[in-house]
């Protein structure tokens, strides 16, 4: 029997023995729904609902798909391959709305962070989630959210302290990518469309600014499985946004029953937030471990559909000073993942006001990384980006819980001293 979980939070949210909070499932959908994020099937249904004859569905869906996801149309009137009547019928019943941008910040290192406003419950304030763009020499990675807040309560994670949780819809998931392409001017211009692009995939003729997507923002994606699956399948569609599944990574804290489904129903790259090499410590850092312990989690990784040396599972490991960063931990880590085609990502802990952990010393991270490297694993240390705008991992926290001026100052001070 497992011992009762010790209270891990000090903010009054946590009772003594909980693994997860419950999400709010209701929100007020906009009166006029947006077509952004609908699957082809749902788009055909929407056309049917406004009287488009069924025999036209396939072609109209193809045309609208192209305008939405290749050209980034923001108004139905841009869709010049559709008859005027159809355009106005569409405009009467639907929108092309993306998540509303409440704020945009650009870091000195080029990282961009958007605060997005999403509809809330009846009579409640709108929700907010964050989305971050990280440009690098050979790629541009968009970090997107799957939930407002998170039902889980990892002790080192700022998002976990947020009380309110709601699942994002597929439209809100796809909408983050569409919004980023809007803001970055990352759509295919008309002069690149002759002959029309077909199944762009990885063979896009120009490098996209948003070339990679990681589901590592707010929320536990495998607790919002269907919406994440449907949304990511739209993001990966080769005739649309065309971000190949090899360039999409989903990070989970270890929702074992949905790991195999992620491989078969989505087919994206898998990252697992490991963070500890014993159940005892992982129970504390990632309380979900009490439900799905290490052994089951590692078995699910070993059996991940499509796993190979070319498609490795990434293990994320946050470096917490004197908690999980000893060289014995490093050795145990390589023993634990033995036999699994794996990469190991060491993440320096990003402190936040009220957090009780410290980031491991740089020297210790280097020594730890050497052990992992000598065991044959690439062990890049993920450099925190955008710290001046609080965009680094685990610091995504919605403004629904406003930071006090003092907290803001403290955070800024931390960013500056890094
Ligand atoms: N819920 C999912 C995905 C979002 S968190 C998950 O837990 O995997 C994305 C990554 O950031 C996870 O590996 C998470 O453990 C890590 N993370 C969370 N808080 C952090 C912090 N304060 N410092 C560094 N990494 C953190
Ligand atoms: Fe949720 Fe992931 Fe944060 Fe854990 S680390 S609380 S699963 S967002």
C-alpha cells in the first residue's frame, strides 16, 4: 500500500492526499463558431449545415482547408476560389477567429510569448494561456498549451499551482499555431503557389519560421487526449499547416494508458517527464507516479509504437539541487532507460516565487551530463530561453492568477541575474 501523499503545496489548494484536481468542462462557446481547427469531417458537416450540397463537400473542404492552413486567410472574402454567395453564407454562420491575443512580448533573445484569452465559464472571467515561440539557427519551435492550468500538481512546476483548469478545444490547440504564423508572417505567399503545393510535409520549398511544435506549455496533454489528437492531426496535415509528425513532440508527465494511443492515434514524438529514478522521489515530484509508477511508465516507453533509433523517446529531467542531481542518480538514470531508444534532456530548474527548490549548480549539471553522455546518450542541456519575459518551461502561468507587483519584481530580478 502506498503511504498517504504528504501535502506538497503551501498555497491552500492541496489537500493532504490528492494526485489531481478536476477540470471544469464547461465554457461558453462563441455564438458564431470558428472554422479554425475543425477536422475535414467536421468542416464538411459545417458546410452541410448551411446547405452546401453533399456532392460539393470534398472539393469545398479542400479549398477552404488550403485558404485556412496554407494561405492563412483571416476573412472569408480572401477565399477567392469560392463563389461570393458561399463566402457570405460562411461569414453569416462562422468566423475564422484565432485565440485572442491579450499580450505579446519579445525577449532580447528573440523568444516571443503570447498571452491568449480564451472563453471562460458562464459569468466568469475569460481564461488565459500562454504560447511561446523559440527561434534557433536551424528551426523555430512553437511551444503550445493543452489546458488552462493543469490538474496535476508536480511540486516544481508553476503551472500546477493554478487552481482553475479547463481543457482546450482542438480549435484552440490548432489556433495557437495559426496565430503564431499570423504574427510571424509565416504563411505561404501567393507567388510560391505555382504549381500548387501538394503534400508539403518535410519537403516545403522554403524554411518555415514555425518548423517544430512542442506540446510543453500549460497542461497535461494526455489528460485532454481527444482534443490534442484531433488538433495535432490538423497541425500535421500535409496539405495544410504541414508540420510533420517527426517535428511535433508531445510531453507527458506519464499518463500510461494514453501513451500507446499517442503512438497509434497521433504518431508524434514522445517526451516523458521523468525527473527521478526512484518511485519514492518521483511520487513526491510528480504525484501522478502514485497512479502510474516508474516500471509501468518505462514499459510503456519501451513499447511506444514506432519507436526506433531514428525516433527516440526523450526523457526530460529537471535538475534540482541536492534532490535528484547526484552522480549516483545519473548512473541510475542510464540503467533505468537501458534498452529504450532514448534521448535525455536535462532541464535546469526555473525557479518561481514560492518554489522551494533550487537549480543544480552548473558544474553539477555538467558532471551529470557527462555520465549520461558517456553511457551513450546525447544529453543536451536545455538552455532556458526568454527568461526576461518569463517564457521558460514551468513558468507558463496564466494571468488569471495575477502576480503581485513584488512577485513580478522578484521574477525580473531572477531573470536578470541568470
Ligand atoms: N504536463 C506535461 C507538459 C508540460 S510541462 C509534462 O509535465 O510533461 C513541460 C516540461 O517542463 C516538463 O518536462 C516539466 O516537467 C517541465 N517543467 C515544469 N516546471 C519546470 C520548472 N520550474 N523548471 C524546469 N522545468 C519545468
Ligand atoms: Fe502539469 Fe506538467 Fe506542470 Fe506537472 S509539470 S503540473 S503535469 S504542466
